[in-house]
């Protein structure tokens, strides 16, 4: 059942761990299937050793089609986001060190205007107010704040990225971590961010704005 999709989710989770974007037990990845169900990583599984057998399947209403697996603690958050974002097909939630640091930094925003790549791919990272992990409150807040954004900083928790594909969501996660490292370094190295006109040019190039 959904063997291809489950293996793809497992492959990206192994890659997420290999890139040091999450810990052995942290983070979760999901994707939407063609018929609307969701495949999502299971809880308590080694992120470095993921396989199709460690990825579960759930309906949009929350019914598990793989009852032998304990689904991710953040399954509710994934489902809530998919419910308000019919345009996306994948979600990556992880705890990259530097970007997660910015999730706890109230006075220094993550700057996505330092490089063209960061702005083109991630555009903006909304701040999602703190709620205990795995709760309905966190699911509600994440869905609310990600209605018009693909990237978010979960306060004092981690990072989340949405995409039309697993590759797109993963790309945004990597770019967010790179941007966080650049923002941190920019505190000691004088930098010139992209101008308003340069940002507008990128918006036109990416199709976010008509010329």
C-alpha cells in the first residue's frame, strides 16, 4: 500500500538526518497521495534507518491505515496544515540547529533578504507562537499561520517547510538553515541585504508577482 510514496518519505528522512538537519528521534515528514491520504513517518523510529515499513498511512480524517505503527506525535499538525493548504503535497518538520535557535530568538529575525536564493526559495518564515509539541493547540496555530506562507519557525521548538513536492519542501528546509547561519554571521560581518527593487525582480522571476 503506497509503497512508492512511503519509500520516498523514508528516503528524504534519511537525507534529512544525513544533512544534520534533525536528530535521531526528532522531526517528521509527510506527503499527500494522489487519492488524498497522507503518508507520514512513525514515532520512535531511527531517522537514519527509515524504510517504507517505518512510514505510516493515515486518512485526512485521522484514521490510521497502518495500525501496527505508532504515528508521529505531530500527525495532527500535518493533517491540520493539509486541510487549509490544498495546494501543497509535502511537509518537512525538523530541528536544524541554527534555524531552531532563531525559533527561540524573539529580537533577531531570520533574514531571508541576504541572498537571492534564500528569498527566491523560502520567501518568508512566519513565527508560530509556542504550544506544547503534539497538541491540538500547536496543530491549530501552525495551520493558522501557514495559510499564506510555506515556511515557519515554531517558537522554542523547530522549523517547518511546505512544498508542492517532497523535494521542494526539503529544499526550503535546507535554505532556511543556511539563511539562519548567514543571519547569525551577519551580526559580526557587515552585510548589505537585497534592495526592494531586487526583491521585486525576484518576485517577478519566481512568478509571485506579475511584471
